[in-house]
C-alpha cells in the first residue's frame, strides 16, 4: 500500500486509531455513544415548551416560562433571527416561531426582540418565502397564537379526516398527534360550518385516541417523541381544546423535569442514531471484534420494540432514533439491522430477522420507503431515495437475495427517482451528496454499477467534488467530513480505484482535530431545507468508514 499523503501509511493508521479512540470516549456503560450535551439544545423546542406552558399552566409554570424566555432573548443572533441550534446562522421557521412565542408571553417586555425577529422575517420575504409548506403551516399557527393572524388565516387541520384512519395516517404521518391536538383546539377557536362541526364531534374520539396511543406507548411519561417541540404542539392543542387534562398535566411535569439549567429544552435524544453510525464506522475501521462493541450490540437488541406503535399502525420489530419507547423509523431500523448483521455473535440473529421483516412490511406500494407510514407523500416523511437505499442495504445484510421482489421493486423505483443531473434527494441530509452516495453504493452491491442509472450517479458525485478534494452539498458548499466520508465510501464500493478518491482521503487526514476525530457540521435536516443540526456520531463514524474502506481496498 502506498501513501496518499505527505506522510506515510502509518498516518492513515494513526488517524483511524485516533478517530476510534475519540468515538469510544463518548460511549456510555450501557453502550450508547452519547453526544446529547452538545448537540440537542434547541431554540424551536424552547419556544414550543414555553408556549405550551403559557396555555397549560401559566401560573404554576411561571418560573419555567421566565427561564425559557430569557434563553430565547440570550440566543438571538445579531442579525435579529434565531437558529434551531444556537450559534448557527438564522433560520426562518425558528425565527418566526420564537418571535411569536415571545410576543404571546410578554409583548411589552420582549418588544425589542420581537421587532428584531419580525424585521429579519420581513427581509427574508415573510412566511410564504419559506421553502417548506409544513414549516409555513406551523408558523401560521404561532402567528395566530400571537394575534398576528385571525383564526380563519391559520391552516385548518380537518379533524373529520380522523373518521377514515388509514387516510388520516397517510395524510399526516408522524405529525398525526400534533395535527390531531391542534385540530381539536380549532373546533373550539375557529369558525366552522355546520357540517364541519358535526363531523368534528364524531371524529373527536378518534383524534384523541391517536394522541393517547402515542402518549401511552412512551409510558405515559408526559412527552411525545421525547421532543419538547413535538410535546409542546400536542400540549398546546389539548390545553386550548380543554381535553385530555391528565395528558396536559403530565406534559407540564415533563417540561419541569427536562428543562436544562440554562433555560433550554432539547429535541429528541438520538441514542439510536448516534450509536448506529458510530458502531458502523468502527466496524469498517477494523474494530468489529472489539469487546466494547458488545455493549452496543446488546443495547440494540434491548432497544428493539416488541409492541406495535398503534398510532401509526406499525407492527413491532422496529427501532427509533431514541430509546426503548421511541417512534418507529425506517432509517434507524435499516441501519441498526445492518450493524447487527455485521457484528460477531448469534444472540442478535432474531433481532435481525424481525427487523428485516418489519422493513419489508413498511415498503410502499411504489417500491420506496419513507419514515414509517406506508404510502404517505407528506414532506419530510414520504418516499426518500436515501432511506430506500438504506432499507435495501439492511435487507441484503440480513441475507435477503438481490433477486427478492422487494429489492427489485426498490431498484426500479430508484431508477425513476433519479434527478435529471444524476443525483438523488435525501430527506434527512442536506441537498444531494449523501443521497447520491447512498444510492450508488446500493446499486453497486446489487450488481448494477455498470447500469446507466449508476453511471449517472457516479458521474454526478465525481463532478460534485470540490477543488480541495472534499465534498460538500454538491452545489458549491465547503466540504464536510460527513459528505466527504460518504462520497469516498460509495465511490470505492462502486469500483473506483483508490487513487481516484485519494484527494478526499487526504482532505479527511488534513482536517482532523487535535484530540482525534473531526468537527461536526450541520448537515442533518431537522426539517428539509429549513432547520439543520450536527450529529457527532455520524461525523466520526462516516469519516472512519471512508478511511477504513480505503485502507482495506488499497491493501
């Protein structure tokens, strides 16, 4: 093996060793690779929490509300806006919601912060300039709460759809509990026609049932998806509707337990997402037999859910992005199945079989996979090329043959989903580099590397490389360890010679931090095109995957 860098082959080994050491330093005794302290504090979650508390218990929770307001005031950017993760550039959805929440709670005391946020939004182009209809929908709700829109101007959640549960799930997907709660509130606060009122009364038990099913799946602990933003929306709707008081009370107590000392709340814990990418990177970097990974292997087996998620009509056998009671997710289930299949031992064999069967059950009739509800087209939840590629990879790792009907249908769909320039979308990662890399790798694994679809994807990926050898979003953004790592890994899997990706490997070697590992970049989409965050487990795992794969191929 020859050097790809100004140093020697020992530099590559040293980088892998240091990166692995940095990852293992984040591993808890229970096997979780934990990055929560630095990556989950959320402006959106904080705004949602204080708004919910304002409606649910303004007197009893006054101390929490004051702390959250102070947090929002302190984390506003100098340009007047807010970001999902404080310190990042301002984002429209977070800015709109934060300004409205501050105005709702104390218009006079927060006047200067609200004015700054409103100016930022005006300069941006207003709500209608936000490139995501779902974000516009939530923002209009908060503008209505603040009195900036009339009830008639707020997006209506047609509660009558709950009379047709299958259609209701497909139309709202993972937003179902939030949409149901806000729809219940609208029956009390929004003018409805006589027919709408009659249908809403009939649908009310179904809507409440969906909310309670998700609530009870998490042990009736007071949260929905353990996410203060999601919990806030549900609590707001129930409190304004005067329904589900036991759930509202539990939510208030959950907010009290989970507020951080700095007055912030967090998004969903990512125990599953941090750990699966960390372990996958370590496996490909040569640590498959490291006894420390037995902790994570056993963790995954414990976290596989053995009860159905009734609210979304999902059977048991899935994993979520958080803990043992999280919401179902194809992406996490697929990645964890692949990880378990690659680890030594046989104690996880049943978990792999059940997880693969769950994935087969969740495939859309069109051949794709989305978040968890079959055949939905909801933005951020519907068919996703990268998620589809990961599901196919999991089936292959679980022993499903390439000729299986599920895989053939997925490959046909991927052929149709390719963009004209050869790239692929990814719902959960920014722009097109990672989606294209994921699909290219799967096409190669299925023996399709020479097909026109794969050739176009490979050509796009090569064209998207930056002059310094790195990959960014594919449209001119600076390189990141996440995107460079996935691009290098995919090109090697598709048959590129090591020399063709050496510049990307050199870039990864050059951008290591002193303590080992790489700097996380906000490439994960909390909401597509609107709000982003970083996942350090993914950062280091993806870089290690690339370096380990390069070393193995070059040797």
